[in-house]
C-alpha cells in the first residue's frame, strides 16, 4: 500500500528497530514505544492475492480480511510481533489464525474490560497492561517510568497534530492519508514531516 508517496512495506522494512503491529485502536501505542519498539497499525491490504478466504468465510468483515491478507502477503521482515485487542468477533478470529499460522514470532491478546466504570475493571486493566508491558519489554527493552512518560508525551503530540490538521482546510483524502501515516511512521518523524502541512 502506498500513502502519499510512501510505500508502507518499504518504509517499515527500513525501520531500524523491531516492529510490533496491532489490529485496533484499543491498543495503547505508548506501551510499545516505551519498550523501544516501533508500533504499527495494520492497514488492510487491498492488493495481492486474497488468501483470507482459505481461513475466513466470504461474508466476514472486509477490514478483518484485509488485515489477514496483509499478514499473509506483506508482513515485513522486521515484524517481531502483534498485539491483538479483544474488540470484535472478527479480530478475535484473526488472533487465532495469526497465532496458528505463526505469522509473527510474538503474539499477545489484550482483553480489555467492557465496563470501565467499576473499580475492579480499573484494577484488572492495570494488571493486564502491566502484563503487556512486561511481555513487550522482553521483546524490546524493559520500560521505565521515564520511557513511559516520554512515549505518552510523544503520542499526545501526535494526537494533537492530527486534531489540528483536522481543523485546517484540506480534503478528506489528504487527511485520511496523514492519519494513516501517523499509525505507521516513526512518531517523531511524523511530527517533523507534518510540521509545515
């Protein structure tokens, strides 16, 4: 896939640290960044052979099928792993397929609670995020308080940049492309790249 002149596979393969892909915005990228890893949202693949039909029914969500096709057809060589938030039936099935087919070395399911208003849900969320932080630290570098604060700061800047671009006079296609770049590019590089847009 190409976004505004950037070939995503080529770009990702040029990154000098292990890539951790994720399938849903429920994944807090800050945790991946804090462990010296590169977070990348899986962008559904619309090119290449449709290999997903061997694993999923034809009527399954096309976004989910596109993410599976990306993993089967275009996963970059530096893809170290995937984090799969428990978000919908299709994503849950993709998690099983991804794991069974060994598409990546590291695989982690992130089962977040549905109701965050109760104290036990908050306690549970802290525990599962700590578990994820440790697992990713074993893949990259263990997170520190400082690396977490820095990654939170960087991601807040990325989100603010996107919000500010949304208010500007640009077409929907350009805004969509920039949003996609934010989910794939190195975060500081994205901030530098979009500073004058």
